[in-house]
């Protein structure tokens, strides 16, 4: 009997989990900086600056801020960000990776 009482909640949780959860999307935005180690320093710095400019345009100058997700709910919450926030998040992941590659290789601009 208690299983039947909780059935609607179980169904909603399963449906939400199948919609592309926000935690999975945020995790995919974090990429390895090793990918950028083969790019010449001046070109990489230019790519990073271009991506930062795009982020600024997408966020109306506010910059990208990762959404606050209540611990434990990331795997079941759908990705509720706007299209621009999603694009800015992906670009921010690239910028972070480029920054690590630039710092590791001690590139100067």
C-alpha cells in the first residue's frame, strides 16, 4: 500500500532524471586542458580572448556563473538554464581549460 502512495513521486523522479540532468551537463562543460597543449601560445590566447568576448555577449556583460544546485538534487533536476546560459557555460569550460594550458606552458601574450 505504501508503494502505491509513493508511485506518483517515483514516476516524476524517473521522468525528471531522463530529461538531461543539470549535473551531467555541468560536468560535460569541464574539459581537459591537454587538448589545448598542441595549439601555439599566441593562437591559444587569441582563442581564449574570443571565447571570453562571446561569454560577455551571451551574458550581457555579467560573465558566466555556474548555477547553484542543491547538493544531491543535481542528478534529478533538469537543466533549467536558458540557451544563452548553456552556450556561455560550454564556452566557460573551454576558457578554463585554455587558461590552465596557458599557465602550465607559461605562455605570455
